[in-house]
């Protein structure tokens, strides 16, 4: 009986989530583990910027939703000044929702 050849699967990396990691940190560790597995041994590039973009945009969006678009309240919740918030909103294309 002929069996199809076995295709070698990438070795799943054991989870790098430290014991007792905070919920946000645990999500990031798990997402990075999946990302590295998906790369199948290829080296990542611009990883810092990739992660910052993936985290910052939904964070800003969630805070703006929570504050009903109030930039002053959003900046206060984020611990940044309003000018910095405005710059980040423009950078992520979220300034459109501000009108």
C-alpha cells in the first residue's frame, strides 16, 4: 500500500508565555509565538514597527470609542498629551473619525 509522503511540519515552539504573565503580555507572547511559527524559519524584519502598529491602532480606537471621541479624555486615559494623541491618530488613519 502506497502512502503519500509525509510533509514535515514546522516544530511548534513551546509557549514562551512566562508563568503569571499579565493578560495583555500573555496575548502578545502567544501572538509572537504564532508569528514565528508562521515564518517557518525565515527571519522577521521590522518586527518592532509591526507590533507597535498592531497594538497601537486598536488601542487608540478602543479608547476613542470608550471616550465617545473626546480626545482630552482619551489622552488622559493613555497618559499622553493631546498633541501626541492627535499625531498618532493621523499616523494610524483614525483622524477621519474625529471630523
